């Protein structure tokens, strides 16, 4: 099985420091749906892993998160792509859970549910915590410069991670490189 793990905000859609609190605020990044469609055509299973502390903060509820994800699925589907699963952490930064990235709980949940090790599986994110969670399970951490990625790239120069990280301008560029290997 070919598998890829994607962060949501800043990778697939525009990010916001004020949180994505409604389907109306959720907007695709250019070429991200087409990149997921290319993965679908290449027979990848696409899994999204996303921190959603807006739930714990009372900014939106689970019903709203589901509507946001329905919009994401619909827009990706309109481009010919498919997201096979969405894992999310609804907890706040101080809740002490094991699922909130940079902890690897959601990645470990994927391993349990799919009965697969994520060693070497591409995991694309735009923040340091995305990369740290991926590397904690041996996944291949890939950074995109969209969202918080350009800022994250600068921090990696000063404090590199244990394993090297590939860096691309956006999801489309990362997927092009992955599919050309």
C-alpha cells in the first residue's frame, strides 16, 4: 500500500492565526486539490492529520469541523482526488494529550488502524510540530513553504531536526517530486 500523510492548514488550505472556524473560512491553496488528485491517480492512500484546538478553545464545534472536512472532501473530489481518512486532535495545547502534534499519537493511531508502520512514509507539513511528529514514527518528513512553512524553514537552519527534511514550495511541488521518483 502506498500511503501519504498530509497536514491540513497551510498545506491543503490557507492557514489563519485566527483559526479556520467555518466552511466559509476554509479555502484551498492553489494546486493543492490537483496535487491530491495526482496522488489518487498514482494509487496513494491520502490521510490528513490535523491539530484542531479550536474545538477545545470553544471557537467551533465538532459539527462545524465535520462541515469543514466535507467541504475539503468535496473540493478535492471535484479535482479528481480522494482523501481516504482524516485524523484530528480536538485538544488544546495545555490538555496533555498524546495526539496533539508534535506528539506522535495520531501517527501511531494510523499505524494501529491500518496495521502498517509509517517508517519511510512521506508526511508533508508546514510547521515544526508536523515534522517532529512524523519523525517520531520514522516517517519521511517533508516541509512545504506555504502556511507557516517559510518561517519553519528558517528555524530548521538554526536548529536542525534529527533527520534531514526535504523542502518544497508547496504541496504540488512536493507531490511532483515524489511521483517522479
